[in-house]
């Protein structure tokens, strides 16, 4: 079977979702730190910072999975990355999951 557009598109969508996740996680960490400086009740900044950690991790996994999809290696990691891209940007992650699943035969 030849190379199709599905894994490439899934990889690009996953990488975009990952970048949004990492950027959002970093922004939330900065926001939490800024809120602490304003003297708000301690639970608000803490909750914002606690959300930033998983969001950043999901973004990193989505980027790695997107790179694996572009190289058509490790289908499981490509699928995991597209699932992680689902949380920061739902529509892109959903399309990435669909395209990785459709292009499974192209992975080594």
C-alpha cells in the first residue's frame, strides 16, 4: 500500500494540538503565578497551576505522537499523541484520531 495523506494530516493536526497544549499550559502557569502575586485566595492560583501541568504534559505527548505519525513509525504512539491532542483542541484531536486509525496499515 502506498503512502497516503492520512498519517501526514494526523501528524500535523496532532502537532498543532500539542503546541496549543504546551502554550496553554505555560500561559496557565504564568497566570497562576501572577494571581498569587495579586494576593488572591490561595486556592485559585493553585488550581490554575495544577491544570497547567497536565495540559503541558498532554501537549508534549501530542507533539511526540505527531512526529511519530509523520514518520509513520510506532502506530500506538501516534494514536496516543492524537488522543492527547484531543484535550487542548477538541476538533483537531478528533480528526487526528480518525486519520491515524484510518492510516494504521501505513505504519511500520
